[in-house]
C-alpha cells in the first residue's frame, strides 16, 4: 500500500506501538488521527501537531459512534482504519475471581475491534477503496499461559480478520493483520524482557512491509515468525512449555 498519502485513523494509539506507528504514517506524508480514552495523552498528541486526536472508548458503543461521526465530518476522505486497542492482564484460572479480567479483556480486545470495524466499514465500502488493519499478537498463535484471555482474544481477532477479508472481497476494501511479537515499548519492558524487539526497529520493519504491493494479508516481522509458524514447524509444544514458566509471575504461585 502507498503509505504516503493516506488518511489514517489509529484507534488505541496513544502510547506504545500505536503511537510509534502513528508517527511513522505522519512522517511518510499521511494524514493521521489518533483515537484513545485518555484525554491527557490525546491533548499531548494534538499539541505535538503530527496528528489530530479523538476520544474513543471501544467498550462503549455510543463513544465509538460519536468518534466515527466526528472523524468522518472532519476527514470525509478517511481510507485506513487501524484497530490497536487492547489490554493484557495476567489471570490465574484456578481462581474464579479472574472472570472479571477475562470479561474486560474480551470486551476490549475482541468486541472493541469489532465495534470499530462495524462503525467504519460502511464508509469504506461506499468509497469503494480502503484498508482495515487489525492488530493481533504472536500470543494469539503461541499462547502465553499466564495471560489466557489475552491469547484467546487475539486468536479471535485473527479469525475475525480472516472472515472479514473474505466477506469484503470485491468491495475494494482490503484487510491486513499486524501480528506483533514482544516489543519493548519502554525501558522497563526492555529490562523485563531482553528478547523483546526495540520499538523503533519493529516500526521500521512494519512500515517496510506495509509498503509492499499488494499489502500482505499478515504483516509478520521476522521476530514473530517463530510464533506464527510454531505448529507448522513442530516447535509448538516445546515453546508453550517454555512460556509456561511465566505462570510463576502470578501472585498466587509465588
């Protein structure tokens, strides 16, 4: 895809991967709108001047509808939607009290993605062209047992993306799925997980892949290939066993 003249809405992009990709789209020449819940972060982004900002809570249908109306009023040429919103919460499945975290995770990561896509799909279909980019995770393909609902939600977004692509075939709207591995979005993340990709390196690789024609169905940086193809490569059971060591992070198991 040509990333130099797009009008891009990134939802859930007030920090981390989303914010870095928003900057990269802007640097490439695209018009960028960043959506998120936190007013302070949105104000900071707007003050920097590389993007406009809109408040949106993907767990609230009214908020999604208001954001859609505001964005399309200001940017009727909107042609690219990136759904970034997500929460990542450890859960101990032996404790029924985890259910609240599971519910929040599914509502934000999976249903929130669907709400955003539903809000903007009619606009993109009416244009006859556009791109939807969903964001999943390597954990959706190779689970991290300490975060089961996160893995389930991202696997769900993957399946939904596949179905969306098929259903939108012939409309001119393409669907791409960005699959990040662990990315060090802060110095603390880099300290906790030395194997995590540096944010700048990850974003550079993503933007290079997005420039590919045609846009890949799955945007896979090199660091996520071991996750994506673990079952095919026969490494799945071994890698899940390694990642099961993360259960020690749960307070009840320390």
